[in-house]
C-alpha cells in the first residue's frame, strides 16, 4: 500500500478558512445592514417627533398668534401644513412630521389672533 492510496485528499487549511469567512460574510453583512436600517429609522422617528413637539411648545394656549404666522413657522421648520377655517375668526392649523412607520401631529387652534388649543399626538 503506497502512501497515496492510504490517505484521502484533504483540502488545505487556507481553502477552508476562505469558505468559513465567505459564509460568515454572507450571514453578517445582511444582518449588519438590517441593524443599520433599524437604527436609522429610529433616529428619524425621534427627530420627527421632536420637531412636531417643539412646534407645539412654541405656541402655548393664550399666546398671541396670527393664523398666517403659525402656518409660516410650520413651513419654515419643514412640516406639512394643513389650514382649515372652523368658524368666523377661528381656524385650525395642523402640522405633521413623520417617517415611514409613524406620523406626528401638532394641531393648533387660533381664534381672534390668540392660541386657544395646542395638541400633540402620534398618528399611526
């Protein structure tokens, strides 16, 4: 029996290591990308929430504010603005901010150039 017949061929260590690294990369790269996406969405949600909440904090109940000034300030901050008249001299300004998974709303009602209500909510 010769030496060649008795032993089976064994892959070199470098070749095995290469396959293991390729397998780990195949699993690790998608997991890392998914983790980065989750973190990015979380940061954008936090920013959108803070933007809408901060806008509501600027206009406290009883403070003087004209409809146009409230809507202009919301647009300056980059919020989506919806204005709707309610009664004579009374209107509601809704400012929204959000990302794919959540929307944040600040609704401000103004009557006779004064803020009568300010409400912050998370819409889903």
